[in-house]
C-alpha cells in the first residue's frame, strides 16, 4: 500500500481523509487521518494486509503521537 502524507483517501464511511502523518512503529505502518470536510473527525489507523484498520488504544496513541509529529515536521520542512 502506497499512502503518503498529504494524500487524500476515502474510507469505508465514504468520507475523504487527508493523511496528516504516517509512521512505522514495531514493524507496523500507522496513519493519522483527518476528515477533509470535518476536521473534528480524526482517525488513527494501521495497515494490515493492504487494508487500513482503525484503532483507539490510547496507550498506543500516546506512543505514536511524537512519531507522527516528527514525521509531519520533517514533511513541512521539506516543502
């Protein structure tokens, strides 16, 4: 699956999401997504066999947020 920061994807809920950040943690790719039309609709997903799976494990999110931030910052600096 080739999804990158700034890509727009449509999920099963038929909403379009912007990929705000992407990171790899413990050999799994994770995504931070924001609904293109409703910025309060945020999703955290991981890649599993070509599908995106939403998760809500707060402990995992706390570990991932600094990684998302670092990758987002690097992307902005490269613009």
